């Protein structure tokens, strides 16, 4: 399950982040620095971080980042998971939940993409903002075809 990052996740994330193997490929190897930067970027509206939760425990984080609402574009990244989740599909599920949520907010056009946008597309494009993403809580789901 993913929840928007909150201050009450901090202790659980610190505990999950204690394993140094997590930070081998991250920009920083300091979990405290990562947490400070993540909260600062979230408060500045330049990143929308989520806490990954398994069995009611924080096990990692992933984010919408490089937000460009004027182009209806964002990236998914800054993801880390506790080694206990490695090989379990938790990272795949986190990405699936973010993609599913993001695509439900994205405007769509007809198959050719050359005609005028649909009414739903116009509404969605006006409504897309970083805050739209941060207000939604993604819930656990099984990706199609994996049940």
C-alpha cells in the first residue's frame, strides 16, 4: 500500500532505512539527509513522495518528481525499499499504483490523437496539478494478470 508521506511515517522510515544496502545506488548514503530533502521538496511542491507500507509497517518510499503540470508530465523515482521486500514484488506494485493513479488523472484523446480533446480530457488537463497527486492515497491492489 502507498500513503502520501507524512511526518508520522518518519520513525518507521528511519527504521526501514537503517540497512546500508538500500543506499548503495541512491544519490545520498545518508537516510536522514534523504528524509530532510524529501520533506523539504514536498513542502516546496516540487516532489510528491509516498510511503510504501507492508503489514502496517513503513518499508520504503517512492515519489512523483520532475513535475511539469503544464506539459502533463512527471517522473517516478527516488524509490527505495527495505531489503526484506526485495524480490517480493513490492517495488513493482508501488510503481503500478503510481502509474495507475497518474494515468487516471491524465487526459486522453481519441486513438488518432488528431481530433479535438474530449470533454473529459479538457477537465482532466485543467485539474492536473502536483497537489492533485499528493491528495490521493493509492491503495493496495493486484496488477491485472497477476492474481
